[in-house]
C-alpha cells in the first residue's frame, strides 16, 4: 500500500487496545490511501440500487468530481455503468455503515433532480433586448417571480437558444412569460434603418451600452449595429409610434460628440502638456467636456462637444505653431558605452546634464540601455540645441580616447603608495595630469587599483606604479622569528645595541613585541628585502642557540587527537608551552595527514612538554569510549528526573561519563549517547537499561489495573462545539488528562452518550471538565452592537486574528461578526430584543458569558476609528509637517493615527485626526503641546529680533573682529547676540554695525563696544616711514619680533597692506604717549641696523656678476651643497675624525665669532684648499 499510494504510513497501538494509523504525504495520495485502508480493515458488503439512466451523468458530475467526493465521504466504491450500457443498476461496495450512507445520499440527490426541469427556447436574437429589458430588468423580474435560472446568449454568440432551468412549475411559468413577450414583439414591431457615420456609433452606444439602454427604456425601441464596423447603418426595431422618437434620440446622441485631430510632432507633446499638465490645463481648462489624447503617431486626438472641440483645436494649432518656431530637436550619435560618462553617477541629474539644461535650456534624452541605441536626443531652444550638440560631441570624443586599466597591488601597500598626506599620488598627478588613480576603500580589503585617462598616459602611469610596487615588495618582505622570552632581553642588548647592530649589518627593520600579555609576545618581526630578512633570521637563530642549548624533538600522536590537544583557539597548547619554559609546539597542518608533532626549546622544557603531551594522549584515549542506549522520547522525562535529579545521581556515581540526550534539532530522537571511560560507560549503560525496563513494566501494570470506562450524557446540540475546529477543544482535554480516549456518537444519531476510557483519575477530571464546558455553553447569551459595515474589514484584519484574539482572551466560544445580522442560532435575536428594530446590515452579534460579551463589545467599539478636528494656526502648519513630512510622519507612527492638513492654498486652520479614540486624544494633546511650544518660540524670536545700530571708526573694525574672528565671536557668545559688520572699503570715516538680540543683551553688548571705541579714540597714534625692505625683519617669523616689541612698549603696530599707496608707512598706537615715541625710536634703530647689514652684504659684490646671477637665477636650483663631507672621498685620517656635535659651537663657527682660527679649521666641515 505504501508503494502503491506513495505515502508514509505509521501504526500506533493505544492503551485501549485500539490502533491509530497516521498517513502522511501529498493530499490526493493521502485521501486515496485512507480510502484503501478503511476498505481493507472493515468488513466489505455489496448493495445494488436502480437509478434511472438520465440521472447517471449528473450523479457522476463534471470530470467525476461528485462521485469521487461521495466515495470519499462514505468510504465506499460506487460503480456506475458505462453510458453505452443500457443497465440502470448502480453497485455500492464497502462497509455497511458507509453503504447505508451512500445509498441515502444517492436517493436524496435523485429525488432533488427529479423535481427539476429544463426547457430550451429557440427565439431569434433580435427579440432578446425586450426579453432582457433595460438593465436586465425584465429577466430579473422573471427569475425573482419564478425562482428559476434563465440563460440568454450574449449578443456576440451565434447561439439562439434560451435555456430555462429550475423547479418544474417555475420553469413552465417563466417559459410562458418569455413566449408571451416574443409573440407580442413579433406581432407589433417594425424596422427602420438610419445612416450614421461609423466614428459616431460609439457615442450612440454609450459607455457599457448605456446609450441604447436609455433608448430602450424611454421608447421601447431596440438599436442594432451592423456587424461590419465600416458600415454606417443602424437598425431600429419597435412599435411604429415610438420609432420616430428613437430616431431623434439616435441622431441627438450621434451629433452630441465630435472628434478632431491636431498634427503635432511627438517630441512636442511634453511641452504642450507641461509640468503636471499645467500647460494643457491652461489651454483646455475652460472646456472641461473636451477629452484630449496624445497619440504616438504624431497627432493630438480631441473628443467633445462641437463648439468646444473647435475652440480647443484652434488653441492647440496656435500653440504647436509657436513651439515649432521656438523649439528644435536634434540627434547626437554617441556610442552606447559612453552614455554613462555623459549622464554620470546621478543619471540625468548629473552636473553635465544639469549644466546643459540650465545654460542652453535643452533636455538631454539618453536611450534605454537595453535598446543599445547610439542616438542621444536633444530638445529645446534652437540655438541651445546647436551648442549642446557641439559640447556633447566634444565630450564623447574625449571619452573615446580614454582607457581604463586595473593594476593589482597588495592592500597593505596602498598606504605607502599614496604617501604621507597623498604625497606620492600628487606626484603622479603632476606627471600624468589627465590620469585618475582610484585606490579602493580600506574597509573593502581590495587589491585592485583603477587607472582612467588617455591611453598613453595610463600605460605610462601603469608602468610607474608597477615599478613602485616591485620596489615595495623587495624592501617590505616580512619574516616572524619566535624567540624564547628568557633570551629576549639578551638578544635586544643594553639600550637595544644588539638589535641596532643587527639592523645595520643586514639593512632590515626589526620590531620587538611591546605587549607581554599578547599571544605573540615572544615573536620578533623582521622587515626588509628577502635576502636581508633571511640573513637577519639566521643571525637571530644563531644568537638564540648560543645563549642556550636548544633542542628539537618529534612525537608521534594520532591525528584524531590533535584538535583536542590544541584546544579552543589554541589555548591548551599555548598554556603547555608557557608552563614548560616557553617551548614551541608545532602541529602539522590539517591537510598534511601527518602524526608528527615538533617540540623545540631548551632541553629541560622539551622533556617536560614531552611528558605532559604523552600524559594527555593517554587520558584522551582512555576517556573517549562511546555507547548508545535506545529509548522512546516519552521516557526521557522519567530518566532525567525532577530537576535532573536522576541524571545528577548517575553523574555523581560515574563522574567521567557524559550523558547526551537527543536535541530537538537531531534527526535521531530515540538514541541516548554515553561518552567516557570504558568501564564507567558500560556500567552507566546497564543502569539506564534497567531503569527503562522498570519504567515500561510499571507503565503497563498501571494501565492494565487502573483503566476504567465511564459514560456521561451531553445534549447533542453541544456536540458540534467539541467537534469544531478539527476537534481542538476535545484534543485539549485529552492532552490535559493524559491522552484518555473520548468517543462522541455520530452527529445525526441524536444520541447524547459520550464515552471516556482511561485511568480513573484522568477520566473523572475529564468528565468534570466536559460538564463545566456544557454548563458554560448553556449559560451563554447573545448581545448585539451596531457597527457600520465599512469597519468590518478593519475588525477582521489578518484573517480575523483580532476577533479571534479577543474571543480567546474573554473566553467567548461562539462570537460572530455577521454583516447581514445572522447569528449562530435562531434564538440569537430573541435574547437581545433591544436591537431587533435596528437595521440588520450593521449588527454585530457577540455570543458568550454576559460579562465577557460586554467586555468584547467595549473592545470592538474601542477599535472603531473616530475623526476629530483641531484648530492649528496656518502659520504653524509648516512646523507641524516638518521637513519633507518628517514631523507629521513621526506623529502618525507614534500614536497610530492619520493626520490630514489642508493644502496651503485653502488657508484653513483645521487639522483632521482619524484613528482610535484613545490614540486620537493622545495625538490631539501632543499637537496642542507642540503648538504651545511653537507660540513660545515665536514670542522668543520677536524678543530676540531687537536691533541696535552703532557707528564705529572703520579703523577699529579689524580690532573688533579680532584674529580669525575671535573677538567678535567672543562678544556674540557672551551676550547671545548677532553682530553684523558691513564690508570695509577703507580706514577712513565711520561704519555702522548692527547688534541683534534680546534688548538687554544688545544694550550691554553696545556698551562694551562703545567702551572699545572710546579706548581707541583716546589712543595716541603716530605714523612713521620705515623702509619696506626691513619690515619682514621687524615682524620676524610668525610675527614673534613685532609681538615682543608691542608687549615691551604696550603699543599696537600696524604695517601697510600690499594695496596701500605708501608701502613704507607704519602706524604706532598706544595709551601712553611716551611709550609710543620710545617704540618709534626703537623701530628707527632697528631700521638703521638692518639697512646697514644690507649695504654691507652687497658692498664687495661685482656689479657685473650680480647682473649675471640675476639673469641666471631662474635656471639654477634653489639651493646647492658643494664639498659636503658626504660628497668627498674620505681618507683614513678623515674617517677617524669624530662625527660633528650639533651642541658643540666649535663645530659650527658661524655661530661664534671669537673662536681661534685653528680650532675652526680642525672641523670636518672644513674643505681642502
């Protein structure tokens, strides 16, 4: 059966000696397997019954569905003779109960079919309009009066047979009425043919045939159109007295609407329509009945009343002519691969396209990438189109000559390739200005560097980068050398002398670990050329070997134990190495398939590590024995015990054993794993087996001795409650009371005896639970609440999850929400007379306990949305909405409401809030608080807008602003005001500044500025002429000298600007007049000294030579060093001389003038003569 039905079948023996069969698989296969199982397990019987042959086809149903459904419901096989067989005997094979049920259903079906009749009326199609009536009024009346179904073929069908089906009396009555209509129209109708242009036929017909329906309703005349769409004929049929009126209505409808076409190029359509249809609205705004359609063939189609269409046609023709004179379109041929460079990353909002659009008033239309078209269309002003075309062609030519090339450079070298603050990249840009070099972001860890630009420059730049990369690879090779911690300080040497010497000898960079607690605290990193790093590594290993007796030992350890010895993250093996004097333990790679483990270090540490590793291997091998115990998952709870007591006891008895029960995600749910030492594992397995045997024996004994069967009477009307929702209530009771057996009689039997079988305590508890449920069902009532049907969808959202949730929490079993006022029982309305007279289409019935019904009604009403209006001044609407609607969205999300604000052009204060009552009230309160805050801010801005004007001398403006604006910023921060200083055009006269802020703050700030002005006016100011050549010497580096002079004399010194007429004029200001004159004397002394130095410097220079130097200065380097020590070939004596000491003045004679000449000549800086 499993192979035949392609399903999975499981058998389960129950405590009551019954058997449960679970079939799983595809739905159709499961149903077939279930039927076969029932047929095999139940006694089969055979019955025959005679059914008239005409009902066989209807009994089988379309594609045999009705017969298959009947077989499924009754678990029987029903054999219906073939239609070619004249026999009327139907065989039913199956269990006796199923046979009785199947025969009963077949008889009921045949009886129902025998009461039905079907009539076919052959009536010409021309009479169907009167049989149907206007809007099917006649045929609907016939259906309602007779209760039959009338099928009239549609006008497009070639069939002329009207089918009437239903009960015999109703069919005969409906047929008589239809024949009466047919005969009357056949006797009285006449035909008239009129000619109307085919283009106007649709206006006569109307939307969804409303036009001809109106004519039929008003005049009783049918309107027929010719099957040929090009034919102008329209046929009218009806009473002769009404034909004249019908013809007039046809001509009126045909002439009420006309069409017109305006020739217009397709590319001009958007300009005629305008932004959001603004231009088109301006043209046809006054002619709302005119329908305008833009066709892709190059014209505009107009439809509407004749006068309106003529006027709109005239306006559109004028607009098209004006646009053709102003606008132009052109095509630029650009290869599709270059389109992306034109539109850029931001698409049509890129800088290039936006600039063309703004400067030339031209739209750039790029073809769809999927079309692979090379035509770029330009639309706009004629002159702008020409210029835009030239610019795009130049850009395309430039991009065609570009090349993109990628170079692979290790990401760790990117920073070095870029240089300090991009120094190397700037050099590349200077050498190759048209090449763009793109390094990937650091977070991407990519090695690809992209070059883009002209082909020749890209190739040259590629070669330069390759050379730089090769040099970096050669000079940045890294080697890690592990060094024992005890020897690390000896290798470094005092003050790093040994490491420095090693770096000098090998030309490498050696880094010493700085963190003693890190995993690599004993690893030295060597960086440099590959040959130099190998030499340095060899020297380091040699130094380490000389410091101690280093040995290497190899151990054979099975590969399966390597991971357990290494530990999580290598912690175990690192701890062993540290305990044994920092020895190095190296395991083979996972894919090496080797058992050899290498231990290197001092001899004592290696021996100790060898012993520890071998001991660990023995322990791992002894403690890895595994055993399995099979048990049903239902027994796991008893094996584990309350709070894990049994498992804890076993672990105390066998501490080396780990007991692993199956996890929910495991496929094998019945296997318990034991891991540990062999003897302990075997003893624990034996104990578990004993426990399982005892549990099974105990369960069987209890079941045999305590299983009872009792019966309880429950009114059959409540049986459906227990069977509803896939017997969910019944299943909950069974699970709550140990899976007892509960059997209800068949629903149609009328028997109220319910059987319960199982352990006595469980059966008694289940009985009490059943009776309690019945008592609650009998005491429940039905109450109604009026809710408008438009809210039903909201209440039944998420497939009724809300209603189900409140029903569950309030213990309502039979709550209904019926839009037609239908309840679950006939007595629902009787229990709530207060709502009988209310409209039935908005009544929601709630069935349950009285208190719970009231709670549910309150919850339902609380969900009904309400609408409230709050008045918010129009000037605050902008703040309430926020930037791009952020504030209004935050408000709606926070309170789950919908907020509607009137458009700005309506100037309304009303803000409409919709949602739940509580949420709406909270939202209104939040908006009120927000409005109060906005009003406060408005008042604060008004107070803060107080302004004062203050005239100050122009010469004081720089001092008021201060260095980098520090002084004016200090005043703004101190008084919380805004100080506006107009642009200064000179030092003469006064300028007016504006102080804006709170009145008190602005007044205080004004007083302080007035004090500054008064101080400035009280200063003593003197102007002197100092040679501009000495100004820089007086100012000094970063103004140090002049600052020192100003602090010494308590004055202010101002030097002329580059734009001033007199470059020698210097101004000295100060509070004390004597200090000002003393400072002037000091400045004149400095001027005299500096001018004397300039005269002395050029006193002995040859004028001709000076002229030559001036002419060749631009061709000579800025600085050249000659005969420096590193440029000379040094002798042995010179090599023995000491290195210059920068702190010794004798080594730098220009700084000391009174040293003996002999001492100066002894310096290494003295060149040979």
